C-alpha cells in the first residue's frame, strides 16, 4: 500500500465532490487548487480540446452546453454517453476525471502520492453502480479499498457510533440522489437496519421547478435568454433556494429592469409538493423495512447540500418530531466520515475501532414460471438483508422430460422480471428421470457485492457460478421495446385500463412488502395474470373482485 499512513476519504457527489484526510486525530478537508473544499462535479472541453474539471468547467455549463457534462453520477451503471465536442465519455470516465482532479489536489496538499481511498456512495446504489464507481477510481489511478454508504459515513463523522444502543435516521438529499438509512449502534458495531432511496431525486429537481415558476411569474421565455442570462438566473435561483430567511425573496436585474418575486412557505410547499411527496416514500419504506416507528428514532441527521433547504428541514422535523444534528455542514460531512472510516480501516491509534455491517439494498432472485405465467420474479435474498448472507430456495422442473434449466438472476423489486435488472443467466443440464425434479438454488452474497449462485440437483450434482453483475445490453432493451410495440397492436383483457390499473396497484404493493405479505401478494398477482391469459372476461372480473375483497381495497372503476 503506497500511502500506508494516509487515511483518505472521498465524497464523489452529483453536484460537488470533496476529499478529506485523517490527520492529527481528526478528519480534515483538503482544499482544491482554488482554495475551496467543494469541487463541482462538472467536466468541459475547451476550444483546444483540453479537459476542464470543477470550477472552470462549471463556468462553461451554460455558455458551452455542447462541450460540458454535469450530473453524470445519475447515469452510473448505464450506457449513457456525453458528447463533448467530437469526444464521447461515459459516466465512469467522467467521474474518473473528477477523482483525478481531487487526487492531484490532495497530493499537492500532502506532498506525497496517494493510492488507497475510501469512497462514499448513495446507500441505494445498485451493484452495477457500485462497480462503475470502482472503475472510475481505477481509471483515476486510485484503489477504492472500501465503498461506504453516504449515510453511514455521516453517522461516523458525528461520532454516533459511540452511542450505545441508539438508532439514527440519516436523511441524505444531495444534488441528484436521495437516500434514507436507519442505523443502529451497539459499540463498536454500526448496523445498517434498512435503506431506501431514489437515485433520480435531488436538489437539482427543486431548483428547476423554482426556475420554471420564476420564468412564469416574470413572463420570460427561457429559450429567448442568452447563455450568460441563463447562467445568472440559475445562480440567482440556486442561491435563493437554500436561503434561511422566510419568505424567500428573489431579485434579478435583466435588461436594465429589476425583476422581483416573493415566495411564501405555502407557495413553496405547493410548488414542490410532488417532490416533497417523493421524499416521503423512501422514508416510509425504510421505517417499515426496519420495523420501527418515527418515535423510535433517537436522532435525525441531515446530509447533502439540498437538505439545507428550510422547507425540507421543516418537513423532516415535522415527520420525526425532533431537531436534526447540525454541527457540521451537510455538504461536507460525508467526506469527513469517509476519511474517518479510512482511519478505522488503517487502525489509527487515535480513532476507535468500528465494525460496519451492511445490507443488500435490492432483492436478488430468479425468474420462474407459475401457473403457466412466465417472467415471474422469485426473490431469494430480499432487500435490506444483512450481509454476508446465504439463502436457499427449492424450485421444480416444468415437465418430467425436461433436460435443462436456464437460471436467470435478477435484481429489483418488481413482481415481473422485465421491470428488474438482469444480472446474469446460465444453463444447467438435467438428466430426465420420468418425473418432476426438485432443484435447490442457493445465493451467497458478501459485503463486497460478490454473488455466488449454487444449483443442486436431485442426483447430487451441483453447479456454481460467480456473478459478475453485467448490465443489460442495449440490444436486449431494443428487442424488448420492439416486442412491446407489437403487443400494443393486440387488445387483450390485460390491456384494458381497469385491469392495468389493478395490476399496477398489486405490483406496487408487492414491491413495498416483504416476507409472507409479499408471498401472498405474489400469489394474487399470479392468479390474476393466469386469468388474463385465459381471455375469459368473466374469470378476470371474478378474480379481481375476490382479490379486492381479500385485500380490503376498493375495486378500480372504469373511466
């Protein structure tokens, strides 16, 4: 290890990124070349085809949008490309440029090379997104020895792990992602009880809604504004969004005219209501999965720059009835926590040893066929299960003469596999013996995201596979899109709005449920799918009616 005495932590953020080091008994932020701690996660290419990172790139965000990339963290794990002039980059490549800039700043500041680092990630990142984060580090010349969830890092920075038998909820609203994590402490253990989140919800969404409302109030056409005017207005709105005063007052000088507008709390709550409602869903899911009520939470921690918005803070306080920890800047707390974890890993004498337990953020399972309905997702390891973990489920062949099975491994929370992420698939050969055969499938998942699949057959033979978590290919997505377009030309009962609405309700409930409740809902969905496949309208109506009575919900009405 090149930097054996250095404990380096990095917060690779959607909007801004930071780097910190454990020195003199505490985590300390490292300034960049501009003497600032926050480095904008923005990349641009100038006229000489030279790459600009951070502050200079941010200055070109509106003036040269065709040569500037931002918010690429949201695309981690995908095949999205950004075109900067004639060059194309994916999310790991762009992220690596940010990491390389942080690395150079740290090496200048510390006067020695760095290699091993702890990098923070959203708790709700998928395995593929985590893999792409490690790839970005590798491309930057760094070794990500540990990925730490952002909420856990924040708790470590606050020293909450020293509180015996207490629980915290970390509310992490960054520029582009939102995470909620419930943590429980029993010194020296930090246990992640549950995580939930939205990888496509952040402070940028609040800014854009406020910007659109300002343009509407001032009767301005956004497309008519110059690049510099758009940049100035965006900066004005962004600054006002997190202002502590109430009401929110905004003024902007445009073409020698002073434009002003006032937003009261009720105005902002009405404007941002759709986003505020989106915040509630992960909170409720995290509490439900951890089997806790709001009053059982001992402390509330706000993380991320967008959590500084007064309205967001009031909503959080209203939900939990307690004031949040606020002694650290929510924009920098995660980097400090990552450096603290790096110090723990290197067993620095001036930091207490901490044992972190993690969870599997998404359910992992296989595709099965039930009652003639294909494409059903059968979870083997359910979300928020503590890792490392090993679980087994027993399945059976479809007919006595079956000579092979295809094991398709998926990650997600949808009852139908087509809405989940295909991780990998492989075939296992069988020896037909004239009857239906039982097949055990075991999933073993470790803290580094390594999934091993073991298939045990009736004759004692077994086959093992270590899953590499490859993302679904674009070709497969295109084929699926074509298939959906062709299916839309045929009107079966499943395509009728009343049945589509009911199916959506069932599948939404299934995605939020766990254990026996999830199994019960899965059986109802399978029965309903079988009825739809029969094309018997009376059977469809009967199954739907019985299901509504059993679940105690109102039957959807036709429009």
